[in-house]
């Protein structure tokens, strides 16, 4: 459709084009900073699978082979360690490994389920519990090799205390006696496994170690969209030297098919694991013991029978190869590895050896996000509500950026004041575009107004607002955090779309307040469409993010209305002052 050119303002058209370009740039930047994972299917060769039934950690589980030609072990839950109200670890006789790790903290439980009657959020449970459909972390394990082959046995509990359980088994092929000792501290989200291998024979026995952290992603829950970031998309993570590798499942599958894209590294491995936005399982080797880390896909690496993997799930595994050696004749070897199993809380991650804080993905804005997260946590400690903490933090950021926003809105108010004169010039010089532009620039100069002055503060504030967004996006503290009334989880979308629709109404008000220097139909269409477009973007964002944007927009509107009112009062005062000499002159004339 062609619209008439009558009354258009060249400067106005430039501003319009800049606004459209800025919106497009923001959308592209958003999509780049927060990419939406795509649904993932297993690579060729992985068999389709069927759903499994629910099984308790304390019940008998499917049998698993010890070795390729060894006997079959009846896998059972044989011991547990618990920190009341915090977490519970259950261990199995099958290779003396972890069977499950349940977070007992109220925040991580499925809403509405009573304690002790149902499972907490699916963290560290055998792949038989699938009703919640969010994906789950499978138990990490420490694998032992003797004589170049993986060994796996039916371990017996030989000692047990409140924080420690000890298993023992003797390898019939080599005669090596193996002791696995699991220890769980009274606080934190860690467990340490110590393996002791005693060789009674007359010849050394070569041994090797590998720590494995698997996870199961529900591809239906990992899709997300450009404006609805997923919580349950899994990825492999690895800290190596000065670099940090973070690959979602879709990238691992793609890289495994391309020999030029690595999925394995061997340079200064500090730690590695699997994670999603809020939770993580990490392997923490002793300093200098990790030789390599690698990412893999499929049931075989996770040591899960293919027919026990639910449909539409993809299994991802991070493996950390540890240095090996020989168990001397008549001697023994002791090795230990730590596991972090829990939420990605910054303080908890920083307190590990090695530190795991790289797992929280702040993107480019870490230097700004860290103090924001600290401040938000401090506010919550004082007020006891994460939603209120978001509101207060947004207000504080708004106050800190007040000089920049003041300049922006002051420029907009000045432009609004000049609208009558600009429209008069447009009508008078409609046929002479060059003259019109000259007169408009003269008018701007006489009134000391820069039509583009409002853009620079906006550009300067964007890193701050993106940082605040990223802080709220990444904070596990908001996971299932109750706010008010119907908003019971700040990490999920508003179930009734109340806050996004209220925000949409604010967008419309904001657009009406912005100065419009012409009756251009195209500009009117954009002014009506943009609030609808932005409202649609907000519908499926986490409610904590929508709350931040709502408060920030509301504060901006209040500031804008206040400045416009001050501008109108100043204009009225100037008009009144100009009228006094005029009346005096008339009296003298009479």
C-alpha cells in the first residue's frame, strides 16, 4: 500500500527507521544471547525406546551385567546417607555406586506433594521415574578398570556411619580387593568416593579410572522458543585451562558427526559434568589427575538399557578420564573423586575445589551480574520474598541509571514541546523538502534540542538492563519461588497471563506518551503494532523476568509523566511571563 507523502517529516522518518532498526537489532541480539534449543533426536544407530514404569530407590531394580562374560547382579538399594531436610543419597550393591540423590529442600519438591510420600524433583534417580517429564540427572559413577578391562561387582556393605558408607568386593580375575568408601558432608551438595585397591598377588596389576556424569533430557521439555528460555535443556560442561566448554545436546550430536568440531579435550581439565539452567552434576577430580573430558550421546555411555529409556528422551554423558597406573605386588592404591550434585547456587559452587561457578551462564555480563545477584539475595534475606527482591533491585537499578534516563526523557519532552511548531513548518513547506529540513534544524538549534539525544542514554543503559535480565534468568533461587497469589513459581510463565497483559497496557500508554511529529499512517501502524508484538513476547517468559520488565516500565512511565508535567509547567510560566510585557505595551499604547 502506498501512503501519501503529504506532511511527512524527513527527521521524523529517520527516527522512525532508527526505531524499527533498533527493535530488529534487539530481537536479533536477544535471539543470539538466549538461543532457543531445538528438539533433539538420538543419532543414527540409537534404537527407539519405550517408557518405563515407576520404581522406588529402595526396590529391586533391573539386573545389570558385571562384565561382558560375568554373572548377573540383582541390583538392590543397600545403604543410604541423609542430611535431614537437605538431601538423601541411596547406594546400590551393583558396583558400590550411587543409586539416587534426592534433594529434600522444600524449594525443589514437586508442588503439592507431601514430604516422605513422593519423590522430590527428579534429581539423581534411576531412569524409571518419568511422570514429571522434565528430564533428570542419572547417578554419576566412578568406573574402575583392572588389567585393561572394566570391572564391576556385587559389593557388600562393611561399615556404615551417619555420613559414611563403605563397600568391599574382590575381583575374582585378578584377586584385587576393592573398597569403595562414600562420604557425604553435613552441609553442601557434595559426595566423595574413595577407591582403595589392594593387590595380594606377586605381579603388578594395571588399573584405570574414569568418572562419568550422565543426564536424560526430555526433548519435548527442552524446546523453548526465542522468548521462552527452557529450564530443562541439558548440556555438557567442562572447565579446561583458560577455556570453558558448554555444549547443548543438539550441538554435541552435530559435533559428533563432524570430525572438525571437538567433543573431547585433554588440556588442563579441572572439572566437568552435565547441567541444565538450574541444576548440575559435576565431577571434581583431585588436582592434576584429570587427563581428558569428553561429551557423548546415547544409552550405552550412560550404561542404561535402551529399552528402559523413555520415548523422546536423549541421554547425554560427560566422561572424565583420570590418570591410572599399576597396583604394585603386595601393595595398594588409594584414589578419590568428588561429585557435586545439586542446584547451581553461586556460593555453593564457589566453595568447591576446584570452583564450579563457571556453570552459571551470565554470558558477557558477568562483571555486572555478580553484584546484582549478591544484592538480590541480600534483599531477599531481609524481606523474605524473591518477587519483592526483584522489585526492589529494579528500583535500585533505576535510581542508579536515573541521570541517563532523565536525559533521555528530557530530550523526548523537549521534542514534544516543539511538535506544534514542527507541524506548522511541515504544512508551510510541504512542497520544499530541503527548505523544510533546514528550517527544522534551525528550530532545533534555537531551542537547543537534539532529536537524537534520547538514543545515546538508551544505548548506554542496554548492558545494565541485559545484565539484570540475565541475573534473574540464571538465579536458581527463583526456581519454584513463591511470589503472591497466583504466581507460585517465578521461573515459570504467569499461568493466567495477568502480568504480561498489564505490561502490554503499559506499552500502549508509553507509546502514546512518546512524541509523534507527523500524522504519517505508517508511524501510527507501528505505534499500534509494537505494543502488541512486545506483549506477545512477554506471554511465555518466566514471571520473574516479566515482573522486572513491568516494574522497570512502570518506573519509566512515572518518570516520563513527571518530566512532561514539569515541561508543561515551564512552558505555561514562559507564556505567562511573555504575556505581562505585552499587556503593559498595550496599556502604554492606549
